[in-house]
C-alpha cells in the first residue's frame, strides 16, 4: 500500500474515532468500518516481481561478499533463490501471482 493510500485510511480511522460517541447505530457501523480499515493497514502484498527483486539483491550480495563471481551463472542462481522464496510463500507465476500477508 502506498503512503498516500495509507494516510487516507489513517485519516478515516481518526474521523471514525472522533464520532464514536454519537448515535449507537452509526457507532456500530463505524466500528465495523474501523476494523476493516485496520485489516487493510496490516496487509502486505507480495508479488512474483518482488520475490524476483529479492533474489537479485541476494545474488548481488553474494557477489559483493566474494561468494560468487560475476562470471558465474548468476541468473540460474537467482532463479533458484526466487523459486525457493516463492515455494515458501506459495506463489506461482501461473496460478497465484500475488499473496497477501500481515505486516
């Protein structure tokens, strides 16, 4: 979630808090909305592209630490790292391109 969207949701939460002492029906409706906003704020979406970026950073770090050389087959290593990350997260390029986790 980008910062603008997050700030918008936080402002909405603050508004909800400010009116919670009003009408009981409105209170219950807003309490439910507050809960839904909280769930949205605590979710983190992870995509296949992001796991690829993590794998690239891992390979770059291995080169920096002289564990790998730049001449090695780094794309294969990158693919192996990404596959392992995707397996743990349950990501699949064909069927499950994105997952949502809690922060």
